[in-house]
C-alpha cells in the first residue's frame, strides 16, 4: 500500500492509503505503485487519480510537486479539489467560458493575457474532467 497525501496551502485534500496513483507530471502521466523508486517531479495542472479500495478518486490539481519515497507519495500543490466536490454543470460552464477566452487569446499579441488564458483553460478543463465531465 501507498500512503498518499495531497496538500494545498489552505487544506489537506487527501491523506489515506491507496493502491495506485496517476499523476499529471509536466512530462506526461506518471503511474505510481507500491515499491516505486524514489522520485521528485513537477506537476502540471491536470487530474490526479488515486485508486483506493478499488475505486478511482479524481482530484483536480493546479500545478505543484510530488515526491515518492518509501511507499509514501506527497503531493504539494497550489490548489486542489476532489472531483466529488465539484458541481459538474458549473464546471462545464466555466470550461466553456475559459475555452472561448483561450481561443480569443490566440488571436492577440498580448503574451501575458495569453499565458493567463492558457492557465485558466487548463484549470477549468481539469475541474470538469475531475467532476466526471468530458472535454
């Protein structure tokens, strides 16, 4: 078993044992099982999945870091939300709005606005996916 902790600045989102974890690292999806080699990785905005009691629990993450050592997975993130606490319809509306702003930012030369729109789009997509919606 893995001991998994997901910690945001304002609260601990997850602190329990799990059989498997899938992390959205900056280089792609990363699966962690018992006995994994020690690892430190940067996390992208996306959906982390934790398998506990044979059930997958999605958690929307907003960037951060993960450390794996001695069957302990510690995830430190800027923000996180369990999928079962997200209102799917509100998440879909936020995703649609963020997608429109992102597409509009592609037409502009304002690099700062483009970066902000991209980050907002990634967060909205992760929240919708964690809530069980399709993109």
